[in-house]
C-alpha cells in the first residue's frame, strides 16, 4: 500500500548503511530528497566491505547530538545494524518488513530509526515502509510508560 507523504518539520533525516545496504540506502536518500527532506548521508556509498556497527554508531551519534531528527539504516539483513543502534539508550531502531510493521513501530514504540534489510527488501516495499515511518505519529497514551522504559531500564534488584 503506497501512501502519500511529504516533508514536515522533522528537519534532517540521517541515513547510514554498510556495503550490503548501500544501494537501498542511496535509493531511500534520493526518495527523501525528492520529497523535500534534508538528508544527512553518513555512508557508506559503495560495495567495499565495511563494518555495520561503525555506521550504526554514526547514526546514533547524529541523533544524540541533534544533527538529525530521525534515521534510516540498512545492512544486509537489517539485524546487525539494528543491534548496534539499539545499544544506545536514545535510539529506538525498528527492523521492519512491510508497511504495517513500519506503522506500528511509530504508533506503539515511537521508533526514531527505520531499519531495513538491503538483501531482503525490494524498493517498492522499502518506499512504503519509509512513507509509513514518516507519516505515522506516535500514539503515546498506554504506550508511553513502556517506551520510557526503553531508554531507562529498571535497575537490577
């Protein structure tokens, strides 16, 4: 399901990938620019092998310092870079596979990073996921306490 989406005051969207996700990341960066978003491209941009944690950490830093409002990350499966991103308490990276999971990641979890698998996700699905991620507001309410715990886990007994 393709949705209509447009740039809003999210200011900057950071994008990052490893070599396996570079092609899809570049496609999504172009889609963002075409819709009027400012893109902070943190790399990588080619097929030379690189380590996904390095690019996940760059994206997390861009969010922490306010250089970006949200992010998009891609590696081969999406799993590795999502693990790297979620090591940071201010990041809520959601590995999504379709429009519905992208929408729910925003509605229920206030995800601030969309994660996709470059070897697993086609461009049309990726475009739909991106639209849902950008168009869907966080519901808050019954989800707010749960989301707060993501950044501040309870102390050990």
